[in-house]
C-alpha cells in the first residue's frame, strides 16, 4: 500500500467549514466522515493526494474552536498544531456562507506564526451568487486566496496547482513506498488509540475515556526499524442496536471496510472484561475477510497482580484463546498501552507472521502429509461415496505484503467435502508449518481440473 510522499499538506480550520469534504476531494475517495454536525473529525487523517502532477500527502485535522465536548477541544487543537508544525504547506479553510468569525481571525494569527506557506481556501462558493462572499476574507492578509467548492469540485484544480507551486521539490528518497497496512480494531474504549500512541510515542490520535472518540479510520505512516507500516486506528465497533447516532453508524461501516482493506488486523481486547460477545463478532468479521490476524489483550497494568504475574498472564491468554477459539492461528499478546509494557512485542509477532507468509511446503512433503491424514482419519461417507485425494500442491498466492497461504487439493468430487474435515486437514498442515497469524485457503478441485 502506498503511503505517499514525505511532502506534507495540512488542512486546518474551525469545525464544519468543509475540511473533510476537501480532503476526500483531494484524495479521490471518501475517507473522512462528512456530516453537518460540528466536530465530527477529531483526529488527524492522512492519505496520498490523487490530484496534480507530483505526489504529496494530505492531512485532515480536527476542527478548532467548536462547541460542546469541551474536554476534547484542547486535544483537537494540539492535533492541528502538530499537523501545522510538520506540514510543508497549510490550506486554511473558511466558510464563505457563514462569513469571517472571531475563531477564523484567531486561527489566522496562529498560522502566520507557523512560518509555513498558507493558502486561504474560501469554501462553499457553490453558486455564482456566492462569488463575492470571499471579499471580507481578504482582511486576514494572506496573499494566496482561492475560492472553492469542495462539495462540487469547483476551484480544486487551481488549489492543487497552488499547493504544488509551494511544496519543496521532490528528492529521490521521497518516492512512494510500500507499507504493511495494520488495522487496529475493537470495541469502543478498549485502548486502540492509546495503543497507536504507545507505538508512536506521540499523541497523534486523541485519547479520551468517552467511548467513540475516534470516528474516522485514521491512517498514520510509521517506520519500525527498516519496516514501513500504515497504522489504521479505527472507530470502535459496538453492537448495531447501540449506535447512538448516524455518525456512529458511518464510523462502524468505515471500520468494517478497514478490515477488508488492511493487510493485517490487530484485535484489541480489554483485559478487565476479557473477550466479550462483541469481540467475538469483530473476530468473526476478520475471519470472514480471511485476514492475517493478531489479538492484543490491553490494560494488563490494571489486572497484573503483584505476585504470580506469570501464572496470571498464562491464564489470561488461555481464557482469551478459549473465547476466540475460531481464530486459533492468531497469536495472542498481553500488553499495556498506558505503560508501554510488551507493546514492542507486537512487531516481533508481525515479523514472525511475515516470515510465515513466505513459508512453503514442498509438493512431496505436502502430498505425504495429506495422504497420511486421509489414511489416519478418512473423510466421512456421503451418499455411499467417499472423497479421495489424488494430488496436492501449495500455490504462490496473491502478490501482496502478506499473501494468504493457499493449497489446492485435487479430489474425485469436491462436493463430498464437509467443513469439519477441511478444518482437520488444515490442522495437519499447521503441524508441519504453523503459518502463525495467517488463515489458510484450501481449494478442492475435481480430477478433471488437474488436467487444465
């Protein structure tokens, strides 16, 4: 997955001026949630721009100076400040139809002190009758002022051209890179954002004890050693009947899509409650999507006893494995995002999964293994017929960062297969090669297909 260029563009502005709509317009897909409720975007979200002639990364920041949920405003401001410090160019978005506000003026002062190129984008010029609404914003004193409509795509080409003119030149080491996309998923308030922050040692995502603080899937480029990752901090997935608003419904849909687009999913479970029914449902989504998986039991600091910690750790892993029994291949880690204990083991586990994705069973070894499995425990009879194995081979699988190991078994009649027997054969394969964290794909084909 491309993480884009190291050339950074930050979109900033007060709530509900259309920053997320502009972000989606520039990256060419709906990533940030667009909603008429102020303060929907609270975290920084990044993605490579799909517009223009040269690569750059766009950051959408939380709105500055909104109403309600005042305990989050300082964090939102901090996230925006960080984006402005790191950006090569800042796009300052204002709302033409609402006019110049005191918050706009205050933010303009902040941006002038950033010593970064600032492009003032006067948004919501959606109709010819709105064309003169940009005049009062000239008082802010920014020489680069453009009228746009993020909703309708008006003026976007001119904005991209202005951005490219002010970005630093591309150097060889700034070319797009291939990274492993890592989705951090789980119920609300299990510590997903805290885990991301512990990995980054940076408060890039907003951490709060209010369930549902993260509403977007937040993409963050990260390098660990020589390995590049795209960390995706997702909105918490709670039962559909408990969605408090349409915004939360959109967030859950976004999280479910994130599972599908990620290379590897990390399911975060709360150690204080253990794996719950909702955790099982999320794990089922991972299983259905055939995704490489890890389970991280967070908040170890809250349940770790003063004595017998080793035994308590083993017991917690055993209980989690029993509750999430249908993901037997997913390694289980126990950590504390708050204290950082064992967090780095996540990347040790990922390295093992990556090595497993490259493992191959030779055709000779695989066929001996499968024939022995058929002899020791023959397939069940069905309509006076029994499935027979002729030949087995491991294919190369898809060309992606973590390809799913795939095996093709040629048999007399694939319709004779039952699920329990397929799971039995998978277990025999894993005895020879464990493929940790990786689902296995077993494709059963008829003998005639082996001649194709």
